[in-house]
C-alpha cells in the first residue's frame, strides 16, 4: 500500500481544506494506549474456517452507507452499522452464513427484512448489488469457497486487499489533481477482520494503512491533529452532505491517513491498523458523538 501512502502525503502537502498539524503528533501519539499483542490463537480449520470467512466477507461487503445512516431505523442503543450487523448476525445464528449462490439471489426486499428497513431505501439496492457481486465472483472464481478466496492471496494481506478491491463490491479508489488514491477501506478492513476471526495469519498485516472512513478523521479533528477550513467545518456542522470524490472529501480521507502514518511512525512497533482501531473506539465516546462528522453517500464507507 506504499503507493497509497505516497499519494496521501502528496495530497496532504497540497491540501486547501484540511491541514495536518504535524507539531501535535508526537505528544498525541504518546497518549494513545494501543492494544497489547497477544500470542496468535490457533487458526480455524475445516467448516468452521469456511463459515468464518463467509461471515466476515459478507458483512464487509455491506460495511458502507454511513452517509445514509441518519435515515435508517436503528435498533435501540445501536448505530447504523450495528443495526445492519445485528440483522446479519441473527440470520447467521438461525441459518448459518449465506453461501455464494444464495448471495447472488438476494434482492432489496431480502435486505430490507434482514436489516429492518424499507426495501425502497437506497441502501437496500446498493447492499443487494454488492452481495450479488461478491457471491457471483466467489462462485465463479473460487468454486464457491470463501476460504479459497482468502488462500488465493498467498498469505499477503496487501495482495488480498488489492485483489478484492478490483471487484465492484469492494472498489474504492479516488483521484485528485492527478493523484490516484486506492483507499480500499473495506477491502483492507476485510483483511484485518479475517485475521481477527482466525481465518488466516497474514505475513504483512502491518503493511495495511488506516481504514479511511469518516469517523477517524472526525476524532483527529476534534483532538487537534487535523485542522479543517472554517467553511468546511460549517458545512459539516450543518450536516450538509460532502460529495464523495470532491476535493474536500478526498482531502479529509487522505490527510487522516497521512496523519495516522505519522502517529504510527511516532510509536515504534505499532501499525496503522492498531492506531485506527484505537481511534475508532475513541470515536464512540460521548464527546465525539455529540458533534457531527462529515457524511458522504457512497459505497466506500
């Protein structure tokens, strides 16, 4: 993912709307309590491994839509993502994970029932399209085996994320001023989630970047590591949608990724995925939830 790191550094250097407060990073990095690395648990095998791979990839294929989350019917105490994940988990508890063939047959009505939403909600159509694509490609390219898809990466999280990112269901690449930024947020987080689920032990997990979304930049802004232009802050505070692919939106994601790289460099032995996880968890705090974060309607995050 070094090409993405370089492109984000260039965007950060040229940014008009978002500024990385470099002088704040050493002290900020020192305040982060990162998760301890425990010995790797025994990997799953057989049917349990296949089920875990199917479960992770199915959820990550619809791990987007935060720009629409304010319009969803949420379960008590759950976020938009939590509501979607809970519906999928309940289905799996009753019936097991979807097979690749079953994913190809899902429609908006099915996703509406699964998540407790109206079938006419735009996300249901987008969710169905993403799951249809995932199922069709696993069926045609990997004999219907989700674990086979994972094994095809040869133990490399980066190779896996890049391969997955070439599929429409996980595509996520932006462009700005001639810079190509393959953020691959959901493809990268799928690689990390598969490792957490004991499906695979990647040799290069530390080469992933942060998972560029709209929560980590929000945390970094409120914590003083990112500084947004006043006009952009005003738009976000008004809960105005920020168009996906616009200069402002690309700068937000690129500058956050560049800042996380700097934070990681200030904490020897850490990796971007660990820093991302801690910042994402911090974003669940009351102080961060009380302020609007930027919203973009897209399938990237």
